[in-house]
C-alpha cells in the first residue's frame, strides 16, 4: 500500500514539474514574441522625413530637407535638430500591447472618436505610422491608441500604451523651433567668410583668408586663428532665452541698436549674402521682465530675447582673439638688461657680465652664463592670462624692467606690481600687469611665473 502511494506521489511530482517546465517555456516563447510585437512603430529616426502633429487648433508639420529640419506653417522656421531628434527617438521607442485590429472596433469605447490628438511619422519608401491618442484611460492609467500603418485605414490597430503619449503629442511648433541666434546649418557654416561687430565704442571683424581666420584691423599682437574658430563654433550653437512677439518688439525698433553683428557668406554661385543681428536694450518697467535685450535676426525675420548676463558671450573684445603667447628670439639676442639685477652680453656664443657691471665674483661668487639661457627660456615661455585694453598701469608701481636686444631689434618689458582687473569676469588677483614698450597693450602674467623668474640667480 505504501509503495502504491509513493508511486502516485511520484507521478504527481512528475506532472507538476512537467507543467512548470511547459509554463516556463511558454513564458519565454511569449516574451520572445512580445519583444518584437510590443514596438508600436517600426521606423528608425534617421529614416524619418516628416512629422505631422494635430490636436485642438494646433496643426503643423516638421520636414527634413537636404541640410536641416524645417518647421512648416504656422512657423515656417528652422527646427532645432537636437531637440527634434531627441523627441522623435522617444516617440519611436514607445512600446504597447495590441488588443485587436480591424475596421469594426468600437473606437468610442476607448475615447478615440474624440481623441487627445494625433502624430503621424513619415519615413522613406512611403512608410508611415499614424498614432491617435484616446481620451480614456485603462484602469491602471494607461492610454488607448489607434495606430494606422502606411495609410491603411481598413485595418487599424487598437493598442494600449503608457500615458506618456499625451505629453509627446501636446507639442506646439515653438518647442521645435531653433532658438539659435545665428541660423547656420552645416553648409552655411562652411560658407562663412566674415563676421563683424559694431558698437558705440569700437568695431572690428573676423575674416577668413585662405581658410585661416584673422582679426581686422590688425592689433598689436597677432590674431589666434584657433581661438577665432572656437569662438565662432560656440556662437553658432549659442541659443537665445526665447522668442519675442513682434508686437512686443515694436517698443524698441525706434532706438539705435546697442550692438550690430553682421555675418557674410559666400553662396554656391559665389554671390555673397548677409545675415545681421541687431541688439536693442529693453527699458524695463518691471524688474521681473523676462529679457534685457531684444535681438532681431534679419535672415529668419525673427525676434529673440536675451539676458544681459549672456551678452558678453556674443559680444567679445578684440583682445579675446589675440595670441597670448609672447616669445623672444633667444638665439638672436646679444644683450640682456634687468633693472636692479644686471647687464649681460653674449660674446662668442657665451653670456658674460657687461663691463658696466660690478661683478659679484668679487664676493667669492662666479658668474654662470648658462643661467642666462635658462632665464631667457622661461621668459619666452611666459603665457599671458589676458590682454587688458581698458586699464592704464600706475608708473609708481613698476616692479622690474627687462630689456632684450639683438641686431636691429629690441624688446622692452615693464612689470608692474599691480593686481586686479577691470574685467569683472576675470579673477586676476594673482597676476602682475606687464606692458611691452611700443605696443601699449597691457597683459596679465601669473605672479608665480614672474617671481620664479626674478629669483633666478646668475652666480654660483
């Protein structure tokens, strides 16, 4: 009797494990099917050529051209590609569960006869998905969708998906418009040949000549092409704080612009075209007013808002584009004068004390000419932190003067024991002010660099 019970128990256990095994297999199989079936749309974002959004009174399209995304009526403006592609990836990545398909579905039951809205995504090869978001939710707050693939309205599909769909389609055209002050696509960027700034205090231009950027008019120090290119790339990406309505902009159009920026491009037919930005200061009646400047973009015929804290980003000084590195020709130098330290001359490729000096060797020290080479090398490697056109050094604060000369040339530097800067955004408390005679454009050099240089001893 006991063995019979054991046999029955064994069969029951075997049946149980067989059932569990089957369920596990079925689950894995269902999940495998679900992994491919749960994707509501089967389009890659790079293949999308048009998006159409409709809800309430909102009805607009975003179209991909050869060079950029474009928002069509009512905006007819450049689209922000980065924002659009991010949104598009989210739309195309949404998953859901298909409930049924066919034309005989009772759409009213799912809130799809009077829906929240519709988004249609068009891709290459006439591929499209129209997703309509219903006004009713499931018990667990998911959303019903009506999906029409490739325009086939005879066999629409009913899906249930995340409520995220409502936020995804309730977009207005301004959310996709490009807020960049400069509306440059990649091709226009390549065709940029000149950009100029005009203010009440000065005007200058950056000009591309033989693929090299230079500053015009030329300054005391050479322009740095890499700095110019980096700045222009940042300017191309710079975005305003928002759009300004034309009626609101009328309050400033009678004023003289605070700043004008003009960009010049070479077209495909070699004819030039221009884009200008005009900056108008807003007379704020309320401290809570959103913008400090209204900016008009002539190419896009749009008004933008800008806060004063960002004006300096788009309104540089000429000194921002100069080469801060100042070098000295060590090999060609034959005389060095350091105020308060000594005069040294090079003869037969060897640095010696000048006859004008009273040698320290008299005090038991010998002169080491190699130390002069070290001094000149460190001097040549000095890096200015920033040029300072708006400050005049106080002569009473002269710390040291250095003069280096060769055949037909002379460099004279005056180091001032003067710290601080008139430029609010720079912290130059740890710098000395230096002026190169004849150029009259002060620049800041780290205190530590100068002090280490002046502590160098030429005797041993």
